[in-house]
């Protein structure tokens, strides 16, 4: 697929999306039996009508490992709902997609009652966001591998991965290796990492191997779509600095990591998510256009940066 870079210099360059927004927020867990799965909810506390983002965590990871990233996004005026699909015993890929669909259907029934007073969830602006295997789950749900009553407005994948090796793809199979083959009618952004395809040691395979990672996901997207690679960071570098527990400790060494502070990675990813959502949910294009025109606005190096309009 011929990839085009659209650069617009007419908009005022800004880096505000890479800093915390001015909207106060709070985080809380929902462990009750009413949602299909336990949830981490990060929501603004200021009166208003806000888009909702369903966030899917990575393989074996905890939704709380992403607290800093989710808070960054929420501070710009978004409600994030992050299910915990499983803990110690992973479920199958199809089951994960089905649970994501069930949580999506639950949003219209149970989310509003959990939000702060005068904070309203706008489910007409519903986004899908996922990291690693959760990125694949988000793509699979958008592609209809599980049915929901809701319609998604936009899809974003953070270093999405389709499986462990190209010869051993996990279900559901969504990659076709045919350019622009994803049957999606919504805007899509793929945010990759430059080190995800590298081994952390001779004993560990890459966490995001070539042929199954962000490159192929983006290759199969149709316009409008965007592609950003955070060059000097790895597959787990958008997580909190020191995630708790054994799983948290393993997340810091099983993948190749960048040498610079993770805060720069989280702010870069969070800013890209916010800029893309503002553009395609509100028609506010200034931040996205500014980043495409000048990738150095991001705290971490972005290379490549590609935006293909419809």
C-alpha cells in the first residue's frame, strides 16, 4: 500500500495534548457482579458530556498498570472504561472479544449510574482502544467478531499484536496480509513502538514480532487512518513506572525497553490518542495536523508519522 504523509502547516503548532489536560478526574474500581467483568473507570469530575473509551489491556497485564496513561487521556475530557478480562489464567482470544462486546453492551445500562454527579457519558461518541493483545481484541470487536448493540466511532491500537509467531497466530485470525483489507468504516490510528520487534534477551522472543505487529495492522487499514511509531521505546513502555506484583515485575523485563523515562512515552502515546480523538470525534484538527507537520512536538521521537485522509 502506498502510504501518504499529509502535512499541514496552517494550523498553530501545539504540544498541549502531550501535557495533562485541565479537567479534573478520578479513578475507581468496580468489582460488583453487575458488569460482565471487573472494571477500572477513569472519569472527569467536572460537569459535562464526555465521549467514552473502552480500553482493552494487554496479555497477562492488569488494567491498573495503565493508570498514568488513562489519567492523561481522561484529563482532556474522556471517560475510560477498562475491563479486567482475566487475572492468572488467560482466556481464549474469542472469549476475550466476546467479553469486550458484553462490557460494551453494559455501558448503556450501567455506566451512567457510576459516574460523578452531572458527568454524562456520550455513547454516541464511543471509541475502542487497546494495547498488545488488547489491541487485537479492539480490532476484532470493531471487525464484528462479536456482536454489540453499540456502534463505535473510532478505533486505536497501541502496539497491537496478533500472536506469538507468524506461524502460530492466535484466534480470532484477523490479519489477512492483504493491504487495506480490514472491513472498517471508522477512522483508525495505530501507534507502534520501535523496539517491540526486538528481543530483550537471547532467551525471550520479541513481544511484538514483525509480521504480527503494528506494521501489518496499519498496512491493512483503509483511510482515514494514521500511523505513529515511538521509535526509541518498547512494547511495555506505556505502562506505569513500577507496576505492582509479580506480573508487574515481569512486565519490566520480558520485553525490550527504552532507556529514556517512561513518562515521555506515556505522554507521547496519550497525546497522540487525544489528538486523534479530538480530530475524528469533534472535528478539531489543529493538534493532529500540528503533530503530523512537526513530529518533534512529541516528548519522544516519532518516526514514521503518516496520516492518510479518506
